[in-house]
């Protein structure tokens, strides 16, 4: 029984070692996120065979040190797919592009996670992408 418990823990860790988070609600398909530290515009998900490319821009970044794209096959659990460090502060438009080649279903959910200079995280709403 103990080995089954350990095996289950290893499988869960390998399948997604990132945090599981609960998201309060879904954004509509005209995705936009804004708070005191960042404003996201022009969020687009572009499916291609075996991959989805997520493009977006920020119109300002204040005390933001990292942006991560998170995704999952359900809205109950997201894993970090890709991330990048930012310049920290910017008032000019910055363009970002992330790719997800580990698609887990016919519908994928994406959201952005932002880390500020104090190590605190904030999250956007999620965006639904149907893969045809």
C-alpha cells in the first residue's frame, strides 16, 4: 500500500509539477487584463497542427519581473508552459509570444501569471481555445 501511495505521488508530480489554482471565472474571447501593475491587450491564440501560439502585448508594466503562460485541459488546474523575465518597468508596448506544443485535449484553457518585484503573483482570467 505504501508503494502505491509513493507511485501515485510520483505520477502526479511528473504530470504537472506546478501549482494547481482555482480561477474565479472566464474572460470572454476579447481577452483583456488590467491592474495597477500591468495592462494586457491583443491576447490571441493561434492554433496550428500540434501547437497553439499565444500572442499578446502589454501597454505598461510596473514592478513586474516575470510573466508566465499557464495552460491546462480543465479550468481546475493550470501548469506553467513558458515564462519570461521582464524589464521590470515599462510604459511602452511590449509584445510577447509563447508556444504550447503539449496539447492535452480538444479544448485548452490559458491564463497569464504575473510576478511582481516582491515575489507576489497575480493571475488573469482564463481564455478558452477550441482545437479543431
